[in-house]
C-alpha cells in the first residue's frame, strides 16, 4: 500500500513538471512572436519616417525665414543720416539768418523760420509767471491742415502737457511723438517732436516746439534745433551790447562767391585856420531864411521876450539847449536888446535821492529837425537813448506778468530788482560818463515803458 502511494505521488509530480515546462515553452514562443511583430512594426515605421524625411526640402523654408528676418532688420534700422557736410552747411545758413536780425522780435521770428529746415512745424511758447506757457507764434501749421494763429491762443496750465512741465522741472530737452501737443494746437499728430528750453539771463524764459510729420521724418534733426535755440538765447541775451553785426566768424571768406567792395579812402580835411581875435560883442541881428522866417538862437529869443515883457520869467539857457530855433517873427531890423537878467539860482536838491528825468543837453548839441548831419554828442545821446529803450523793452518782454502786478501795487523795482540792476549795469558799462552826467535815459525808459509814464509805480 505504501508503495502504491509513492508511485501516485511521483506520477503527479512528473505530470506537474511536464505541464509547467509546456506552459513555459508556450510563453517563450508567444514572447518571440510578439518581439518579431514589434520589430516588424518599428522597421515599417522607421522606413515610413525615412521616406517622409527624404521627401521634405527644407531650403525654401530656410530662405523664407531669412527673408523675413532681413525685412524686420531693415524696418527697424533708423533712416540714413544726411552727409555731415550738408547738415553743417544748412545749420550754418540757419544761424547766419538768425544772427543778422536787429531786434528781439526779428531774432525770434528768424528762429521759427529756420527751424523748418529741420522739421515740419515750429512754435514758441513764452513762460508766464512760474509754470504757465503761452503761445507766442507758430509757423508751418497752416501748411499742414491747421492755423498758425491758433498757437497765439494756446495756454498751458501745469498738468495739461506733461512734457512742458518736465521742461520747467528738469530743465532739459524733451523728445516724444508730440501727438498730445499737436492735437492741442489744432493739427494732426506728428511722428517725432522735441521741446527745447530757451535760457535768457540764466533762467528759462521760453520753450521751442518743433515736430515732424511722416513725410518730413528724414530731415528731423533735434541736435540742430537744440543748437539753434541755444544760439538764439545767446543772441537775445547779448543783443543790446553787440557792436559787430553780423559776426565776423559767420561772414563768408575771401574764397567765397561774395566780393567785398573796396572802401574808398577819404583824405583827411585840412587843419582849421588859427582862430582870429575875438571881435567886440555886437548887437545880435536875426538872420533871414529862405522861407521868409527869421532864424534866431535861443539866447536872442529870450532877450526879445524879456524886452517886450519885463515881468516875463526868462528860462535858463539849459532849458533851450543852446540850439537854434525858428520863430515866425517879422523880418525887421531890431535894436540891440538890453543885457538879460542873471539866471535864477539853482534849485535846492530834492528831499529824496531819486534819479531825475530831466535831461540837460550840452550847449553844442544840435536839436532834431535841422536836417544836417548830427554832431558827435548828438550821436552819443541817440545811441544811449536807443540802448536804454532796448534794455527796458527786454525786461518788459520777459516779465509781463510782474510788470502788470508791479504797476497795480506800485512796486515795480522791488519785483524786477535783479533784471533792472543788471540792465542798469550794462547801460553804465556801455554809455560814457559824458552822456550819463547830463542825462538819465535809462530811468526815463523805466518810467515810460515799465511804469506806463507813472514814476510812482516804480516804487523808488
């Protein structure tokens, strides 16, 4: 019985082993079949991909990409600059045109006109007070769909145009597209624009705006505009004291097309003969003129008036200036008048040490209307009067708000002390003592121009 059990167990074990081996063989056969199938599919896929790669030509794609890249680079490239020689020549011509102006207004007008060489439109804004810009004049706006006169009605309070505020705050040039300011001035937007502060007497007095539309971008040159504004500020600042105009450094040389005409040499006049002995004083006889009037000098006129009216208060000789006067008196022979009474004693000095507006001309200074050439003294006085008028007009031009307030409060000198003292120093340095001792043209122009004829408005 025991032997029978061992046989059954061995038979079962052999059967199990046989079944396991058979299953392993089947599994191995299946794995091999799968491997072969996968290899075949991978090989087929590889062959398909290889065929697709061989059928694709990358050259057109590469060429197209290169073309698009080159087009982008060309579009981003800045416009070609004009030759340096041509740009400098244009800038020199612009400076020459501005420098030949004789007055402040002419200088500013020339600046705007010459700015169009480097842009499409130009405008000048005057700084009123501390932070408000007002339009002074515009040019080029009418030619681009706007109106030049619209600039004069422009006023920019703080915050309206940020770029104008930046010019005052940072005191430097501002560049941007200019669309916000162009719109305010009634024209279409620009491509590029620049705001350049103008410094006069060490402070910002104005700002120059120049922009360029699409058609003029190629000629837009902010650097040239900055140089023009800088030069204009210097010209306005020194216009009153310049003696050489145009400047020799800006005139054409001998090799240029212009030809300087020779100046004729005038021989010096012969020396005057020695003075003859003074004759005895003779009665003053009036001289008949061609017009049927009698030309008498101021002294003769006073003597005649004193002879006719003994109670007449005869003015001093200085009140007439010692010149000739033409009076409508009968052309008859007159007798020698009695000697004039002695002049009245000089008036006492005023209580306040205030400059006088009275002008006492020298005895040999010819009065206007004679028609003859002016004497040297007359020329000096005319130059002093014009120079004083120019200095005071400049003060008013750049300080209109302070002038109006000073007139109302009668404290013009206190508000404009720095400008008045500087201009007075310039006047004293240029005008000789011989003129300033007998006149006070600078004070006269302060009263006439700044104070509107009311001396008390100066607050002196």
